[in-house]
C-alpha cells in the first residue's frame, strides 16, 4: 500500500516560513482521519485521507494531506496474510504528535503509540476546524497531563542551562 502526499509549500527566504516561530512556542503536529478533508469522520483503518496540521495556541497551518487507495472496510475481519495496512499509515504520519480518529483497533493503536503518536478517539464526527479549536483550547491555560507530556516531547529542548566551562 502506498501513500500519496499533497503538501503546500510556502515561498519565503530559503524555503522557510515568512513568519518564523519561536523555539519556545508550543507547537503540535496533528493528523485527522478523514474521508473528505473537511471533517474528522473516519476510523483509522478505513480513513482514505489524513489531514495534517501544525497547531499552536494561536495559529493553525495546513501541512499536508496523506491519501491511501487501499483501506479497511471496518468489518473486523483480519487482513490477508502479508497485507499490512497499518504500517504504511503509521509511517506516513511520522512526525505527528496527535492522531484524531473516530475509532482505532488495538494492534493499530499499539503501532501508533510505538511511533510516539498519541491517538485521540472522539465519539462523533466533527469539523476539522473544531478539532483544531479543541487542541488550541487545551494547549492554552492548563493542558491535561497527557497533553503536557505530548507538548513536552514536541517542544525542542533548550540547552541554555549548560555551562560551557569545564
């Protein structure tokens, strides 16, 4: 199974964003399981697409759409021997911190967590902007412990405290 990636590339000085972000600004890369690129409306295995966004407490930037032709039919039937539909999806989401889905099976969840991506199951479909607003609201103020852990792993560590003298 192959993944197709559609990315938006912004022009700027040497390919960098026009508005640089501080290294101390909390930033999370989120992926949303979607069938239509408008809503969180898919289970992990049956998602034809994942919308990937960079989210800070104040901004959200679309990064890419990742598409798949071969997906699960949500029947619960086991895959044909040698037919790995989980691994390519997890690999395509490398670098994401959070994955929003309607449902995810145990083996898929284990692989997602093993790739250092925190899966978040929501009980009902909702628009991608509302998912982003939810993340931004959690990032602002007092994030829940699980999100603080994810944000800590996503924030580059400063080495300012290191003393250069021996």
